[in-house]
């Protein structure tokens, strides 16, 4: 991962020296050997669930807080709606992440078993499919034939080639339950940020004129931080990513506040 990050950074800066270092054959061999031993970084595959679950949590909860604040309905209503939204949407998001991951894995395995069956019963047809796929990608007849000979010597490797080159499918190594748990935890933890000042207000008197600006500031900081954390998945510029998420969250909150302000008379 470090070598890949170095390569991306060198490319972004057009640094030939750093790029050469990242592509040093000995370093690549060491990294490949280490990756085979570790079989991928533990937990790294759940970073996306944590980041995007957190972003969804804080944006939706802050939108609720903003809407209620705009309608001037009071701290009690903010906590009721905010916590209800936090828990209900959190479990909904977690269930969605679990079912999505599970369904993708089940579909992948179903297609993989089909490819095994077709290779066993119609090997020449499968060889022809793979050969023409490589020809369509621009390989010469000789090159396509050589690739075919290499890949079809081992059934597992043959099926892997069919899954990727014919179906465009990669195996999801994640655990669906952990996908759901990661999403739930991130959603609730990040989504609770806009409510923190109101929860404190249950024990220490805090006026609404102070509570909402504090919630706004805390939410802004959290949105920016999660936007920066998003680069662990997207590998974009951290500052740009943070500002982007701050603007998206601010827009959602602004719309909710505006709607609450327009309809505040309905709550009286």
C-alpha cells in the first residue's frame, strides 16, 4: 500500500525520481512477498464503510437538527427527531450494507460455479470465448493464443480469467456482517456529533441561540474531517475533499433549515 501511495504521489508531482523509486523491481518484489504473507491489510477493506457511513450519518442528522432549528421547535424536538433518525437510519444503512455485500458475494459465487460447469462440459466453447475477448482487446492471434494456453492449464486460473475478462467481476473478500457493523458504528458515532451540544444541554442549561451555532461548528469540523478521511478510499487531495464534503453537508443543512423556517408555523 505504501509503495502504491508513493507511486500516486510521484505521479501527481510528476517526480521521476520518486516514481522510479516506487517502481524499483526489488522493492516491488519485497512488497509482493509481504502482501502474499499478510493476504491484504487487516480491516483495510472496511475503510469505505466507515467513511461513507460516517458521512451519511452526520449529513442526515445535521439536516434534521437544522430543519428543527429553522422551525424554532425547541431542544426536546431536536433530540427526539435527531436520535430517532440516528438509530433508525443507522440500522437501515447497516442492513443495506450487509444485504448488498451478501448479495454481491452470492451472485459472484453463482456465476463462478456456472463458469466451472461450462468449462467442464464445454471447454472448447469457453476457450473460444476467452480467445475472442483477447482479440477484441487488441492482442494478436499469436498473443491471444499464448495467453489462452497459459490460463487454461489450471482450472482455477481459467475460471478467474472468465470472471474478470468475460463478466468483469472481482471477488469481494469482505465479511457482510462486518460491513454492516462498520457502517452502523460510523453512522451513529459521526451522526451524534450535531446532537452533542443538545445532549449536554439536558444537564447544563444552554440557550438555543448558542446551541445551534455550536452544533453547526462541530458538524462543520466533523464533515471536513470525514472528507479528509475519504482520501483513504479515493486518494484525492485531502483539503479539496474536506472542503467538498463541507459544502455538500452545508447545502443539505441549508435546505433543511430553509424548509423548517418556511413551515415553522405548523409546529405551533
